[in-house]
């Protein structure tokens, strides 16, 4: 079966410990749609306890088990609920992909004094102060856990930078330590060096830190039996670290654990390719360039040349390492990397990632279930956001599960109308897909002589009439204006 992932959360997912229980309940439905893997949010305790989305990681060993940061459960539920949800998904042959946040820690338990220098926020290579002594929350003792699972305590030597100093204005401080007074090496010179992102930046050159993160990964695998990892904020973490960490994880688990990394660089395919090269292909990456093309195309409407949709994308350049997506928790409205794809274009975008042969598609939770939330925008005002479920998303998923197989023939000659056919294989009949960002069209395409005389109907029910395949295996497949149609054999 074609592999299909779902990101089973968004930034504003409901709290109160409901998500793990919902995933357990939805497992059979997801399997029926052809979902083969579920990407869960960070499952460990964040600095805001039951309110943390999870990217402000506090205690990696607390999966909703200990009374820490004001709650026992995480936002998504208890450790017990989490394990139950994983088991329910595995019973449906759905793999579990866990979110890994190893770039920073937040919510330290105690203050420590140490030496640091201030750096320029826009050029972190530029030092703008003498060496000074500062005091920051860099000591992590996890009193609520009482050394269960690990007795490792984090201190300032485990971090390369902080953005908080007691009694001082917020700033980025580079910690002076035995592991280096410079930042770790990155593949790009954005902000001089973008090693530092937020909170307490983890120092991956510290061998004790590496050892602890390797042993934690082994523990996490033994507890949950996860099948894959989603690696957060790669742009800010030593590429050497993840090469070693994944090798150790795969060795310790005895499984070829799938890995997809978030290196967010829209329109910069060269950086995605460079990252894959320096990490020797040990992980896939989300295709941020393709997501950005979808965002642009949805805003430009009929003036966008659809023939350019895969230009400068990882899905086109290196499909084996590409995870394609339409939106995620960072691109959704009111988030920092906000670049949502407009509703009218989403069925088109999903057809482009679900029904073609390249890439490993990832569906976003609100696109399958819808979402509604209120938050402050950049203007400081509260905004109510409604994200409707994508029109025809179940049919598109089922088309991937049942028909998107075999030889692909592309018909990309028109500026505003693309089409392709999938011939099918020994077990699956194929499909014909047509999409338009302007007028209604009809596109002649070859399905294959084995379909001669067969009637095709529109799976998305945009048309009542049928398309009959001629003796040479060709059909004339229509599409409504600004929409997509998927044609399958009756």
C-alpha cells in the first residue's frame, strides 16, 4: 500500500488530555482511509505543563507520569493514555512517528552563575560585550521525577547559550565553556550562525550530553516501540550530532527507524540538498519549498503558472528524501512561519502530493477534521480562525490507497491546467487526475489500451457524466474551474 502520514495535531489542538484518547478512537478510521503512519506532537513535559504544545521541552522522561510544572498529564494526556493510543494504532498496522526536540531545554529548576558574552541578535558571530558573569535557570534536577529512569542533571556546561539572565534585559548570551566559546557549525550563515534558537540551547559537543540523549532515545524506544522520528528545528542543531544519534538509535533498537527532519528553508532547495549531503542521507526532510509553492499558487490564483509548481522542490529533485505537505503547525494562521494554503487550492495541492509517484505525503490534522481557534496576531489583536475540512479529502486519500499505482504519464503543457494518469498495477486499477486554477477544461490523456471501452467516473462527484476510453486507451477528462477531478474505472 502507498505510504501516507498524518500530522495528528496542530498548534491549537484542544488540551485537557484529549488528544491521545482521540487518536485511540480514530485508529480504525485512519487505517480505512489508507493512513500508514501517525506523527504525534512532543509527548514529554514542557515548561508550561498541561498547556505546553511540547516544543518548550522540560523533562524528556516525563510522558505525563510525574507531578511537574503544575500537572501530571501533558496537554495531550497521561503516559498511560499515550501508550494505549500507540497500541491502538499498531493494531491497525499504523506506524507511530514521535516528535524529537533536542535543540533546547526550557523551564530550568535552579539558577546558576557562569561566564558569558552578549552577541548581536542579527549576527550571532558578533560579540558585543566583555566576558561577564550572569545567572540563569540552567540547572535541571527534575525534583518531581526523583531520578527515576535517569539520574542525569543538566547544568550550564550542557548548554551553549541562553536568552535569560537574572536582573538583566533579555538578550542572547553565548556561554563560555570548555566545549568551545563559539557556536556549533551550521551549514548556512543565516544570522551569522543560527545555532541559537530559544531557551537554553543544548551543547551537543559535551560528551555527557550526547551520552544522555543517546540513552534517553533507547529508553523512549523501549517504552513506546515507535517506528519513526520527526526531528525538530534542524537548522539550529549540529548535523554531526543527528548523524551519530540516529546511528545509535537504529543500532540500539535493531530497527531501521524512519527519520524526517524539519529544515525549514522555503525556496532554498540548495540548503535542503546540502543538509541531506552532510548527513549522508540518513534522514528525509519536509519539502518546505513545495509547501511555499502551494502557498504562492493559492494566493496568485489564475496568474500562477501551474507548470512551475514543482520547480525548486525536493520532491522533484530528490523524491527518495522528500516528505511532502500542504500545511503544518508552523505555517497555519497566526504562527511565526505563517504561510497557509488557501482553502480553494487545497484539494489541488493534496491531489499533487497524494496521487503522484514522488514524495511521501503528510496530511495536516485540520485538513481532515477542520479546526477553530482564537489567538493574537502580529497586530496584537485577537483573531478567530476557522480552518474548514478540505473538500473531498477522504476521496483523495482513498484514491491514493486504491488507485495511485503504476506508470505515470504527465500532461503539463498548459499554464492553468495539469493532468496525469496512473496506469495501475496487477492489484489496482489506475486513475486520471485533472486540475485547474482557472477555467473549466477537458484534457485528452492516455490511460492504456487495457482500459479500452471502459467507463470512468469522477470519484469526487464533480461530474455525473462518464468518460469512455477509446480503442487506443485514451480518454477526454474534464475538470471544473479552479478545482480537481479524479477519474477511476467503474
